[in-house]
C-alpha cells in the first residue's frame, strides 16, 4: 500500500466520500464498540470504520486530498484503522485559481496532477466535474480516474468496484497517454 511507488495513487477526499452530507438520516458508527464520540467534530460519527478495510484492499496507494490536511491522519485514519497517509498540501489561492473556478475547474485539480507527476491516479471526491476530467486528460501523461461520489451517500459498493476495476488495470498495464 503506502510507499510502494509502483501502485497507482488514490487521492481521497474526506467530506462527502467518507463523511456523507445531504441525507435526512445518517448512520452513526461507534469506534471499537464504545460510545459514539465525534470529539470536537460530531460529523466524525458518520465515518464508517468499514471503509478502512475496503480502502486498504484497493491496489493503490491512498493519499489524503482534503482540506482536513494532517487532521485526516489524526482524526479519520484511526477510525478507519489506516496508517498515517501522505497528505497533499494545497498552495495558497492565486489568480489562476479564480480563472480556473470561472472555467468550472476544481481548485484541487492542478495540484493533484502536479503531485502525481505522471503516475497513474484515481481521485475520489464529491465535487469533480467534466471540466476537471477534460483538464486532467489534456495535462496528465498517465492514466487517471476522476470518480465523483454522491455526497448524500458517501462511498458505496459501486464506487469501490469502479476504483478497484480501474486500479487493477492501471497497476498491471501501461495506460495510453492521457487516459481518463
């Protein structure tokens, strides 16, 4: 998993994919059978600990791609039973970000492509658009899967199946240039 250098990267957002929003009812998960305890963030009770096993089973190297930054390792990874993961550190906003936003490009897109440096990657987020897919296809020389998750449900069986299918192909074959 982490540190392999050969597996595709899995850029993982927290809010939306792991902490669902927008539904009328949310399950609340207990950590280690104890009482529900989101600590300073009650939304953490929405994190299904079963995601950890499923993420670890994917043939890729997970990387936090979230505004939680290192807090994802402190607050989320332990709930999932995951080790410390690398974290994408976001640059300060710039004029380019404003132009990108007007064009419909997510503010994370350029940084993730730069971070991947040509390595195959999957990006799991609830805010991915066609503009992001087009930009990655034009600017990333490796294979990429930009997988949008329904933020009302978070990661589902179908999402895991899509990422797993893509990752197994990306890990075992040299993809065509710019495949998305």
